[in-house]
C-alpha cells in the first residue's frame, strides 16, 4: 500500500476528525497510485495517522476511511459501517414496509462518497467519489441483503463526479428492475417517487420533519408551495386540512407527479392547483394582482454551489423572501429554506431579516428548522450541515 506524507502542521483538521485531505496538505504526490486505491497517511515526521482513498483528480485528494491502524479497509469493514448506519435508522423507526429514509449520508456516517436512500423495498445509491466507486459491488450486495429489499438502483448522475474523474452512471445494481414510481408513506400521506428520473434519488427526504411542521399549521389555510417539486409540502398541508394549495415549480414532470399525488391522497383536485412557472415571476404576478396567502413555503434549489456564489445567492434568497413576505395575509406564516451548505444559518437569518425590512413587513421568527436525524452532521464535518429554515410570522 502506498504511503502519503503530509506537510508539517497540515494534519490538524484531519486529526480532529475532518474526513478530507486537500491537495495543499500533501508533502509529495505519488504518480504510481491508481485512483481509488487505499493509501496510508502519515504526518511529516512519519507518524502513522490514517487510511484513506486516493483521488488524484479532485482537490480533495484523500477521503479518510479510518484512523484506527488495526482496521483494514476491506469488504467486511464496508459491510460493518453500512450495518451501523442502517441500525441508526432502524432505531429512529424509519425502516419498515412503505417507509422511506436516508440510510447512509456519506462522510457523516463514516462512508465518504456514498449516499443511500431507501424507498420501501427499493434502495437507491449515489457514488460520488472514486474511492467508494471501487466498493460498489460490495455495497450493492450488502444492501440487497437487507430485509425486504427487492431492488438496488444506482443514481450516480451527479455533476460532482466529474471532479473525481468519474462518468455519470445510472441503472440496476442488484435485484429486480424498479417498475414505475415507488409508493411510500410519510405520516398520513402517500407519495410516488420516481427513482429512475426524479431529482436526487427521487424525493426530498430531508424535508420529512418540516413537512410535518407545515402540516401542523395548515388547517383551513390557503397555501402557496413555491418550488414544490412533486408537491409533498402541499399534499401534507392538504391532508391536514388546508383549504387550498398552489404548487408552483418550473418542472412539468414534477408537477405531473404532484397532480397524481393529490388523487392518490383522496384530495379534491379543486383544492390543489398546479402551476408550471418560474417562482420569481409567479410571486411578482401575485403581488401585482394583490393576491395573498396564509402560508407560504419557499424551498428553492441550492442557489450557492460554491463559496464564490454566496453573494449572488444571498441576493436571490432576499428577492424571493421579500416577495413572499409581501404576499402574506395578516397573521400569515412563511416557511423559508436554504439548502446551500455555503450559506450559514446566521447568514440566512440576516438575509431574511433584510427582506423583511425592505418588504416593510412587521414579522418575527417563531421557529428554526433543520435537517432530520437520518441526515446527521459529522461533529468535525460542518460541510454536511446544509439545510436550514425559518418560520416567520407576520403581523
Ligand atoms: N419542496 C420540495 C423540494 C424542492 S427542490 C419537496 O419537498 O419535495 C427545488 C425545486 O425547485 C425543484 O423541483 C426545481 O424543479 C424547482 N425550481 C428550480 N428553479 C426554479 C424556478 N426558478 N422556478 C420554479 N421552480 C424552480
């Protein structure tokens, strides 16, 4: 096994537990190590530190597998980490017939470069690093052995794979080909998940708890679900007695599923209006028509993919939040989110506050929202904290 030596002092973050080693931390770069190989990592003085996966084309050159010298990185090790990860979701009560959750959340679960979501009997995986790519057959076999699993499907069609020198890949890894959308239940609601072509692995599992929160405020209210995707927030609200919901998204296929979900959940289509539009334009149209809502959910895509995009993203968040606050009826509530890891909760708070000032709306924060327990945050891996939200109540 090749040994990679770090520069003096470059081991601090890693020693504290951070799972990434950047190119700048390496004393030298080997030329003969195959991408994805496991390498030994030592401090500048030669002290053994860890084992990790070698990723020569990424600026994250090594993803740490283990800091325990007695732990060989082999199939048994991958299987044990997977079992631990799954055991946590079982403890959370999120594994069972018809249920859906994230089984593995990459680095935060000690499995860098791997995301696994489970939708009832279908498991969907995403391999985002060349080190984990190597273990795909082992991962697929372990997942297909989980109780009740019928299909293991791959959705490694994420742009970040190119930094690892990997092509996008999708398809069946084990078991039976999934036929049509997979049906899951979340609380009182049923959803159809398109694991083959839907966003991410098919569904936004990270909003499960927040959908419940919104539902708790929904009875009798008129709601705007902006960036609705397949309408899950809206369906949860309607099942909880919302009077009417407008689901707005720019994706036609997502809205088709949103319409399906309404009938699947015995909701009168007259209570669920689906609008294919740009949210910014739709909000402006509502403003110009003096239309108001009692509840607004704003769950946009990641506006800041990189640090350099933070400033522009803040302007975009401010713009939609300002418009949304203006549309709130007296006593209305805004549930506003950011899933950009580069935007901290404090910064997001500031952006929403300045939107409130400019909207001339007297309002206060009455709740903070977060990512759920099946999307854990590694203690020394703040990069894994990405989802944040505020509940803002207007006068
Ligand atoms: N709230 C959803 C997830 C939203 S993901 C849920 O709980 O399932 C973000 C969504 O925003 C995607 O469906 C994407 O199609 C949509 N989107 C992105 N840019 C948009 C825009 N400018 N206008 C409308 N929708 C947009």
